[in-house]
């Protein structure tokens, strides 16, 4: 698989995990995040982890750095959310 396609996959996974979290954080729509969590509570973490792995195999340079950064941010935010949900 081409490095370009790995970068596209990583960007798509980053978009799929950060957009629902962002919409829920600003209290607009909580439906997409609830849907992701209803499929499986760890699905957003799995998607973010796959995004990091795809970014490692993706294009080099600033794209690679930004995709790893944003996917790691998404992964850490979802881990914090899941930890807070399991406490209550």
C-alpha cells in the first residue's frame, strides 16, 4: 500500500474520532459520540490507535508529525473520557 493511502486512512480515522468528541464537548450534538460508545466503549480508542499506526507508515514530514500528534491527542482524550465514565 502506498504511503499516501496510509496517510489518508490515518486522517480519516482522526476525523472519525475527533469530530464526535468535539461536538459533544461544545454541547451541540452528543449523538455521534454516544453511537461510537454504544458500539463498544473502546472503539474510539481502537480507531485512534489504528490511526497512529497508519500515520507511522504514512508520508514523511509535517503530515506524519501532525497525524501522529492529533491521533495521539484523540486517543488520550478518549482514554480520559472512558476512565471518567467507568468511575461513575
